[in-house]
C-alpha cells in the first residue's frame, strides 16, 4: 500500500480487552490484511506551548482543534526517516498532513525553524509554529501497534495499540522506549479509521459484543496526569511551607 501524506477521515476509538481482540481477529481474517508497517512500535513526540494550550483546548472538545507531533516507527537515530505531522479535527472529521524527513532535519526544522523543504504541507506546519508562541517538545508517547486495512477498501483501517507509555522528560525519538503506562494490562485501544461508512460486518461485530465508542486521548491522558502531579507537588510544597512556618513560631523554654 502506498504511503499517504494527506488524510481526511473519521477516527472512532474503542477500549477492548484481549478476549474481544482475539474474537475480532478471527472475523477480520476474511476482510482485512496487515498494512506495510504491520506490527510496529510507534513513537510520537508532541509539541505544545509552555502552558499546554493545544492539549487544553483539545480536551474542551471544541469544533476545531489541532496537534503538532513528530513521529517515528521504532527508536530513531539522526538518519532515520521520521514524519512531521499536523493533525486537525473539525466537526468530527480528522485532517492529517505530514512530511517525511531525516530526524536530524526535523530537529533543525521544529526546534530552530530552519527551512528544510517547501510545499503546501510545510506551509501549514510553518503557520502552526508561528501562530503558537513557544512551541516545544512537551510529551513523548510510544506504543505497540498492529494495523490492518480492508482488502476491498484501503481507506478503511483498524489499529490496535498496547503498552502505551508516556514521559515528559528525555523528549526525543532517539532516547528509547520507556515511561509511565496509560493502559491496564489487559486493555487494548482500538481505532477504526474510515473515509466513508463502517462495513456491515464490523457494525454487527461491535453491536453483537456490546462494544461502544469512547473518547480517549493518549496525549490528553498524559497531560491530565502531569496536571495532577503538579497539583500534588504544589500541595506538598505548601504543606512543607506551612510546617516550616509552624515550627518557626514555636517557643522553646
């Protein structure tokens, strides 16, 4: 299957367990085949402003939202092909644009705003970087993915993500696979991606197994944890300050 750089589609997420996954794989044998990447480790470096403006807006579920990220398949090095992606969502439709370049070029482009290529997609990314002040790496995400597409419609895809890890340090695609887990051990995040309708066989499987769509954001989940940790640290700091004040006010005979 040819590698796409422009996408327009609906993306629907479902949280399933391993038992449902195995049942679905039996059904999918008749309709789906593995895509070019098949089973792979996806690494995504999300960019945001110092106050996390992009993800905060996204979690408010607005009509329009966008994200900027750098993606590799597996741990990268300076010469690895990576993808600079801008992902927009308007009225429940996802529009994704991406350009491929070496990891070293992506660093120069995203961190130092060096012009490494030109074109419509890079112009959109340039506008995003100019529009949001202080964009910088914010969260590193990695996960194990299985990806499939329909034999009769390459626009219909299903992906399964496991072992989703996040970190807000060592923000590089070249550092390795580690971080804090998002999913429980038996959970699998399934995404159905389509430019049209969901096939009848898939609709019947979902309804027959009482599987319902969910609103789930990998980056959003990581951000919520960062926010909670920040609150806990501030509370701890305030408690320590109050303790010092109380101790300082004691009189000893």
